[in-house]
């Protein structure tokens, strides 16, 4: 039965890096197998730390033993330098292993212990050749009775150090141990041995160490036997001088993507550690022929949601020049080609280094952000339609609906109303919003407290090359301007019968709605005749506007001169003040009536005066009468 481990990240997720400059991502996969009862649990994880704790307590709930193995790619530059058991109290204890190499650990876990998990320490370690000649060295023996001893493994020119098998034979009640890293205990036994024909009881511990220095500590008589092993890559075996006593072997290091075909040699089981789970040993003969066949590794590219990506501006290339779109799989040669490049909008953006590939199929998750997952909003948080550009290495790249980008901080531009606006450095991630300094609907609440009689009023709003004429039917008007950019100017004009009565420019800021009070200039017009009577038919002309009779009127801006028209007479007046008082050299309708009344009264007074004078003189006029008609 094979199940997936819920506690391990299955797919490599890249660290989020901005793509303003070239980024490098290294992927180190490790295979994990846990065997318990009749069940097998298999996972592939990406190493992101030099210390790993793999929980296994859930597989030890029934007691007994569990088998645990972890393995790396033999060509990787990482190694497992130590392995320990983690107990529930947090303490670490060493455990004997079935197999240990920096690329492969195989251990049996005693589930009667309060086990929490396996602790693996990861560090840099060189790669191994896929095929090598292994040559055992001569045994090195020491005797230690008390204290510590540091032993250096001798080097052999032309050969590389592989490992050493160390046996510590401690005469009871002596105890001995090795404290080196890159070292693991392979087994412990107790047996009677003969020393100088005397049988004695001894504890025999067997270790494998990949360190070239061995530190042994003992508190009693301990015999130390070290058997070193060396290797040479198969391509370097032609000129080696091999003695018959060395009994060389051929090591086929192995990987899941390599197959070996050999002839004139046979499999052997030397009881030596294996470098990988696929390592085999062959007996060496000068006639042994080994051929390798490399199977391609399939690389699947998915998005952060583990779904296929649809990004027509993103391509994956290999160092060999192969190119694939982001919707397919790429087959790579794991020996010759382990570097992939992510090309976004024609720019080599990310280098993906597949350092450890212990499987035949690799799934790489690219957390690319499609344009559809980035919202564009205005200052008020309302959705906005705008074309977005990214300044990548000095080139403006359009971020369209069918394109993707890598998460990071970008120099972002937005195109609105024909204007390219720099939004500055903006962090783009899945579900992020880009705020454009725009109001998708900018509202002006306009109030005109003064009335302008005898004029048809309208508002003229000018913005962004457009203008909006709005007739006024009252003292208040709400004006909405679409896609208003913060910092731009809006020109507001008040027209009366087509003449400009008021004009103002407003800078769009973060205040929305904006309240605007319009106060056009008003004057008081008072035309009078010579008798100081108002002339209701006098006309005040300013520009193209005509005002009839006395009253308060809204006049065009920047007006300083006007004309007063009465009958055939025209008077030029100064209207720089708010009161225009004009005396016309005429008598109005009321003036003429007043003069007739006065004239009638004067005539009557003259007649009365004449009568009184005649009577006073005693004269008789013969009964004549004065008739006033």
C-alpha cells in the first residue's frame, strides 16, 4: 500500500524573489520512504534547511519496528552528515543504521522507544561518479587502553577516499566509541575472541565513516581495525596499476534514471555500504565492460495552485537551448543538463538549478502571477480598467490578461486617459491590488448661493480633453467625472446665456466627493432720470449680455466697462465697483407727469394772482371768465 505523507511539502516552492534582476533558485530533492507493517509511505521533499526533522511517530503507534530511508541524488552537492532519533522530550540519541552514506541512510527504528521522528543534518558534500573502480586499502590497526586517539586515513595518489570500515574491539568491561560526524554505527555484537591463545569476552562495534580523520575514545583495552576504501572514476582506470592483493571492485553508483548493462563481470555482495539505494558492486576483471543508458527526467511545471499555467509570455529553456511553453512537460538529461531558465517577456529572469534529482519525474511549482489574479483599483478601492506596464531592466513590458509575472517588487506604470502614470515600486503577489491614483468616479458637489435673474445658467466642466455642459435648474448640482487622476486639474465654468460668469481650476486630491461653492460677481444697477426717478426701460449692456431696468445682476468675469442705453442715448459706465448708479439726462414718464402737474399748478397760481390783483384795483372787466381747460 502506497500513500502520500501529509506532513511533508511534496513540490518545491520557490522562495519569492523579485525579478527586477536575475534570480537563482536551487532545488534539492530528497526521497523519503517509511515501511511499517505491510504499508509503504513514499514522498519527495525539497530541502530548504540544513536540519530536517521527519515525524514518524504516527507509524510507530503499534510498537514493533519501522524502516526508514532517505536518499539524495549521487550527483548532488549535498550530503547527510549525521542521523539521530528524536524522542518526545526533544532529546537526540544515536541509532544503528542498516546503511549509511552521505547520499543514503537506511535505518531500523525501535518503536518501543518514545519516538517522535528522525533528525537529519544536511551539509555540503561532493558528488559521486555514476561508475567507479573501488579499491580496498590495507588494514590499519591500533591499540588504545585509555583516553582518545585521532587517526588520519592515509591518502593514495591517483585515488579518491571513499569510506572506512572501523571495528572497535573492546575487551570487557572496556567501552569505546567514535564521535565523528559523517560516521554511523552499522552494528554491535558481543563475542568471545582469542587474544594470544586466550579466550576473552569482547564488545565489537562496527562503524562506517566518510571522514578522513577518526576520533576514538576508550576507557579500557580496545583494539582498533580500520579498512579504508578508495575509488577512481571509471574514465580514469586505464592507467591505474592495481596489485592482485587489493581485490578491486566496480561500483555502479546508480540512480533511478540510469540503467547499466555489463558483460564479463558478475555481481558481488562485499557487505559494504551502498552510496545510493541503487548501488551495486561487480567483481573486477580487465575484460569487464559496463555501458550506461540515461533515461530523461520529466519536469512538470505547475502554478502555485498545482494547476497548469496559461502564460503566453513565459517560456522555459535549458542550457542546451531547448524551449518549451509553460503548459507542457520538459524532458531533460539529468547528467548533462540540470539548469532551466525562466524567460518572462523575452528576459532571462530565473535560473532553476536541479541539484538533486532522486526520482524520474520532477514537478516544479512556479508561483507565477497571472494578470487575472491582480486587481486594479482606484483611490476609493473601486475596480478600475487600466493597462499596466512593468519596467523590467529599463524596458516597459505590458502586463496583459494572458501574461504572467513572478512575485516581487516592480516599477509599475498605468495608462489612463492617454496618460502614463508611474505608480512607483509596487509589490505584486497572488491576490494583490494595484492602486492607481485615480477616481473611477470623481464627484463635485457644486452650490451656487446667488441667483442670476434673466440668465440661462449652465455649468461647463473641462477635464482630460473632454468637456461636459450641464444646464442648471437650481442652486445645487452634482457632477461626476469618470477616471479622474489625482493631481490633475479640473476646470469649472459657469455660463450665463453663453457668457463666462465664473471660472476656477480645482486640483483633484484624495477628497472625494469635493464640495465647490460658486459665487459669480454681481452688481447693483440703478439708472435714474434728472429728477432721480428710476428708469425701468434703461438697458445695461456688458459684453453680449443685456440687463433691463434696475436690479442685481451676475456679470461676466473681468468686466470693467459697460454701456447704459436709454432711447437713442448711450452712456459708457465704469463697472469696477459693485454698484452702478447712472443719472440719465432725461425725464422719465414720471418726470414728465410731474412737470405737467407743476406747470398746471403754476398757471393756476398766476391766474389766481391776476384775479386777486384786479379785484384789489376796483376795476370791472365786464364779467369775463378764465376757463382752464
